[in-house]
């Protein structure tokens, strides 16, 4: 529940908080709540009504270790569970009374219960009361609860037409500039203004939604409301040419891309100012680049360069992209490449050119098919002593498809003879490939077998495929990364009783109540059946332990998504740091075991250490298998990507902003959502493992098919972007094979990423006694990619 879409969390389907809900069944807001808000005459008082005279001063003053044997705790747990049933039966008043009892009896998680009470008050059409409960949640010690509380507080005030609402909205958007539900809040603000007869202000906000959030599900509703206001005679902002350019920019950024292309093409035929023309041509260039239309991309970008712009950074970016596209477009044009080679050679003999420059010149000449030039440079390198192994290997790989196989073998032999080089396995494998291409199967078989003896897991996968091809006497073609439905039985989510897990946590919670309050909170959340929230609390405890170790996790959770920035790491007092470092090995083992029993292998691995991760747990398999089966994908591929992307951490956020188990970028998630028809998607949804795996399964399937079934290319595209993979293919020799192409990936991260995923994929398959993946070496033909993300 912790990271579900904020709109759903705040006011829509309260039922989704109590019972399993469809992955994408987010209600259409704000129409799911009563249309007429109850007006309040004065500013809402956020004093907590539940503070008793007996001194219960909030949930954090003095955490109390409550066990199931404690009658207060037991009755509070029962009250909470009864409240869920009453809400399901739409008996809201009775549910409110039960939640009040739960709130008083479970002070460690009073903030969580306050969130539930706030949602209930919204269902009761009491936004004024909801705001009070949301205000309590904003003081939580858990970042996700604070974000939800802050969002709900602003929303409830706007729904109540409270004068404080606008200031709360301003503060919220300033604190969380990337708040996933920004458009929803703005829409609610506009509705509040309309209820107050402030039509001009409402129209401005509706216009901003239409222009700045054109791909959202609220844009057409904002447009329809503006049309209604205009019919009633109120002034509404015009959709100017400048506004249309802004709409096109946002559509290119967040989709839907078909609308983006239509808008950009329409603007290209429109009379624009020079600055607008530059921006539109730049957008057209971006779309062409994503699709792999290099010449068209360069043309659009060069045109954009020709218009004056006051933005120096944008001008430089356009120029750099234009030069990149020109390089890609001309990579196979012999005349252009010959001119470039002549300039680099500068009338020198090849023997006088440094080795690394010769390698780069081979990279330039090979895609253009300049065989004589490539061979001459290979001869010069082969005759030279003291050349680094990496330079020899890179030059040999760049020459494949154009240079003579004998000359390539000379370079590879020099690398293979160096026992102490980490490139020996690569050289041995590619010697086998060179002999296979040359029609010498016995020599190829020998080199493949020797490659297996090196112990290199990545090249072993390719060597096994090479031996299989030789055995079959022809190329082996089979679907890569796909499989039949997993018929071994659908994996089940962990079934350990919540009360048992809570009991295992309680002794640790008592010892560390001051230093790790999240452990006791997790125990109480388990008692009331909130497993997702409990895992989030254990993760927060893990983050605090890491911080005490001096190894803080930079970005994680809803707060990082909403801020588009890292976590705020305040300095830790010396005594608190020492106390947190007092978490014993036994305690950490228990926390790891409980997290694993809850299915959170990321937190389990964090507490247990690398040895746990190295066992390759089949994390979230009960979600991965059905997601993979929907698209015919091998679930082991999802597990392998998850292992490399996040080490099974569902809350993690990368420096680049990628979110969750499969590290999906918010823009990619938005485009996937459009493709799947989930128009109410929010980047916060990517923190939900079910959504994250569903999107990743669809996207990986799409990439495999777009690259003609070549799994390694799809993996490279998942990390480096499909448009980059197509560009790298364009800059390789015409007869380059997949395995050779992978050696030439210029992004070092993507280069390593493909290897790591394939090795883990093979390991996960081995767990199920499945053979290594079958991989084709044929590079698919270049073509335009209409999906373009």
C-alpha cells in the first residue's frame, strides 16, 4: 500500500487499501468522490482531536512495545480489522469509530492509521476532518507517509475550499517539484476556484493543465471544462501558437508519441517565429533520432541551428546532436570516410601512427567497407611490439566484417597467448568465431572448448552456442528470451503468518526502540495485516543502519521520486550512531529472515550482505511469472534483469531517476503506460513491484521483437536506449555479428550490463535445470523503429 498511486492512496478507492485490487484499477478522480464539497467557514484547525487527557501525546513521544497479549493492543488490532470490513460494507460511521480505537491503541503506527482515517473522512465527504488526519501523517518518521500526508493535506484543504489550501498547494509543489500527481492537484485547485466563482483563475489553471500536461488523462477534461466556461461567457485563454509548441514539447517528453508526431508535423507546416521554428525542428529531430532516421534527424537539427536562439545551452545541444546524426548518417559512405581518414593520417605512414589512433581509424574505415585500408592498418598493428591487449582486441573486433580473417586472427592470437590478461577468454572465443567464419570447424571447436576451460561465464555462453552450431552443421535460430507458459505451477507469495513475524520482530524492537523505531512499527503493521507498509518500515531501518555505517543510500522511495533528488541525510549524533551500530549480527539475521518471509529480498539481502544476493533468490517470482507469461517471456529473464538493475530493492531510485525493481525511467514508464492504455499512470506506480514487473515484461518483449528476436540487443537497448543501439549498429561493418557488436558498445555501463544480465540469466535457467540460452550471431538489418522508445 505504501507506494501506490497517490491519488488512490489519498481519496479514491479506500477499499484498495484493505483488499487486493487490480494493478491498474485506479479510480477516475476526482469524480469518484462526492461532487459537492462541504464548505467550511473558517480555516481548518489541525489540532489532533484524539489526544486524550491521559497524556497520549502522539505516536512518537515514547514508543510502547505492545504485544498480542496486551489487551489494549489486541483490541486495537481487532478494531482496525473490523474497520476494514465496515468500509467494505460502506458503513463509514461505524468504521470511523473503530479506527479511532485503533489509533489510540497502536500509538507506534498512529500516522499510518491517521492516513486511513483521512481517506475514510474523504469517503464520508468530510474533507475538513480529512485534513486534520493528513496533517498528523505529515509528522511521520517515515518519508513515504510524510509525502502521502502532505499530498493529502493539500488536496483535502482544496476539496474543502479552505483559504489555507492554496498556500498548502504552493508549499507542497515547492517541496516536491516532481510530485507525480501535480496535474491532479492542479485540477482539484481549479474545481475549488470554480466553486468559489473565481472563474478567471480557474480557467488559467485549466489552461496550464492542457498545455503542461497534455498527455495526462486530465488534459481532455481540462479542455472540456474550458469549452464549457467559454460557452457560459467566461474568458478563457487562447490556445496560441506558443502554447501549441509547449504542448508538442511535453508530448515528445511524456507521450503519447503518436500525438507528439502529429503535433510536431502540424507545427512544421505552421507559420512560426524563428525561436519557435528552432524548437519545433529540434523536436522533429529528436523524434527522427529515436526512430533511427539519421539523415532526417540531421536535416531537422541543422535547420534548427539556422534559427537564432537566446538559449546558449540549447544551441550547443542542438549542434552536438546534429553532429552525432551526421556521423551516424555518413558512417557507411566511402567518400566521406576516406576524406576523414586522409585528414587523420596526415600523410604519415601507418607505422608512424600511434596504436590507439590506428584502432580508431579501423573503427572509422570498417563500417564503410574500406577493406584495403583496414587490412593495411591491421598489418601495421600486427607487426608492432608492445601493443596493449585491449587495443589489439578492439582493433580486431572493429575489423570483423571488412578486414581479412587471417589478419584478425594474428591480432587475436597475440592476446590469447598472454595468460595473465583478462582479455584471454575473449580472444580465445573470437578465434573460434574467426575459424568458424572461415569454414574451419575443427579449429573453431578447439578454441570454443578452450574458452570453456577459462571459467569466464560470459564467453562460456557464447562458446556453448558456437559448439551447438558446429554440431548442427548450420545456424541455429530459436526465440531468444521467450518460453512457453511456465507449467511448473504458479509460485505463491510468502505465506508466513503475520503474527509470527511480528513476534520475531518485537524483542529487537524493544531493545532498539529509540534507535530503530521502524522495527516496532513494522511489527504493529504486521499485526493489522499491512504487509507492504511493514516491509517499507524494515527498509527504512535498513537505510538508517547503512547511514550509521557511513554508507548511506543516496536515493530511495516516494520522497526521492517526488523530489527528483536524493534523500536528505542529516548528520547523526555520535551516541545515536554508536547505538545504531549496536545492531547485532543475530538481530540483522532476524531482520533479514523476516524481510525474506515478507518477500522483500532486497531488504533481506541488505541486512544479510552480498552472500545472500549471490545465492540468486527467485525474488518476487509470484509476480514475475504471471507478468512474463502474459507476453510469452521467460521469467528467468525478468529475474536476471532485476538482479542486475536493483539487487531486488523495490524502493531504490537511481541517480538518473530510474525507479524500482527493474529500474524503469519515469518517461519510459509513461510511454509504456500509454502503449498499454493505462492513462492514469504515475511514476510513483513504479515503486509497486507488480506494476514495475508488468511494465518491464511488456518492454523487454517489445525490444526483443523490435530487434528481430536478438536478446542481447534487447538487453543493451533496455539499458542504453533502443535508438543508441540502432545507431551503434549503423556504425558497425555490414557483416558484423551480434557477439562482435557487443564488444564494440561504446557505453561502458551498457557494455558491462549486457554481460551481467546474460550471465545471471543463464544462472537462473540453470536453477530450473534449463539449458543455456540459445543466441543467434546474426545481426538484424537496420530499419526505422516506429515505437521509438
